[in-house]
C-alpha cells in the first residue's frame, strides 16, 4: 500500500506468536529457534519486502541533528552523458551515467526493487542519485522524507561499493538545513533545473544553488537541464534533458 507517492511504513515481519494452549517447553522452544534461524537472515527479511528500509539504514551512518544518511564525496571521472536509467539499462553504455530525473511514481518502481536496480546500475561506471520530489504542495515531513530517501539511496549504494554522484535536490524553503545535512563537501554533485522556469521559482532556485556552492563547495556540478538566466556557470558541466531529446526523435 502507499499514500500518494510514498509507501506506508509497515512493521517488520515478526514470527507468529504461539497460542496459549501451545506447550512452551525448553525442548519445543529450542526446536522452534533452530527451525526459524534462517528467517533471521538479511535475505529472509528482504524476502518479506521489508518496507521499513531497515536493511538500508543499518548499512549507513546518520547525522546527529535530523538523522539524515551521510553520503561520501565522489571525486572520480565525469560521465560522458547523463540519460534516464530506463533508456540506457538495455544497452549498458558503460561511460554514461543513468539518472532518475523523472516523476516519483516511476522512481518508486526502481526504489521498491533495490537489488534489481543495483544489478542494473552495476553495469555502469557511475550513476546519479535518485530524485524524489520536494515540491511546494508537499508538507514539510514529506519533503524531509524525500530528502532522506535521496540520501539513503546514495549512501546505501556507496556502502556496497558503487560509485554514485550525489543528486542534491532542495525544497522551496531552502533556508532550512535538513536538505543539506548528509551531503558531502568537495564532491562532484548533480543538480537538475528541469521544470524550474515553467513550474518553479527561478530566483529562489538560484539562491538555493548559491547556498549549495557556499556550504558544500563542490568541485564540479553536473547540471541537468537548461541554464537558468543569471546562473553561476563556474565548474558546471551541462547535460541536456534527454526526455526532450527523446520526444524529438533521439533514442
């Protein structure tokens, strides 16, 4: 089940409790423990579709203030292009970085199958982090949750040995700190401008990016989407919106 774009956080799959009539002798308890030992493995938990994300959060460190996942800096090679994971996964162009710059409902299709998505991404040298939305219409807890998920995905993949470029997305109220917590300093990062001129506030977007530069001091910014008038282009590498390219006949 899910509420809007966000999955409900179900409880962990505990074993069924014995009935009151059941004999709980030491021998029976030992036999049950041995029989259920395999159910305590991480594979068994994942087999129950653990919606609490516990297996991910146990693999990463968190900040002390808002308990945001801590992401390590990426300082490796810059990809030759950025394209949607749904476009590049079948072809596996090694030096192109898959991205998740599309609607949340489609991102969830990859989020809900983390190991299948990880297997797809393992065919690439580097990928871009997920981009769950933080729009004006959302409540503050929803925006915090999106920020949490975006960081958790990158930190979890890094814990498993993958190269991931942090995708630093931000809410309309960029003066707050939670969306910056956990992102690394002196890293290659990615930022999207898709929809800013049509549906967003370009002036506030520019202020947020300025704060990112001041706080995170990125060594490179991979910019996905069109240039925003007045944007500081220093250390930026621009990549076109491949959704537009595809609509115009690009594959």
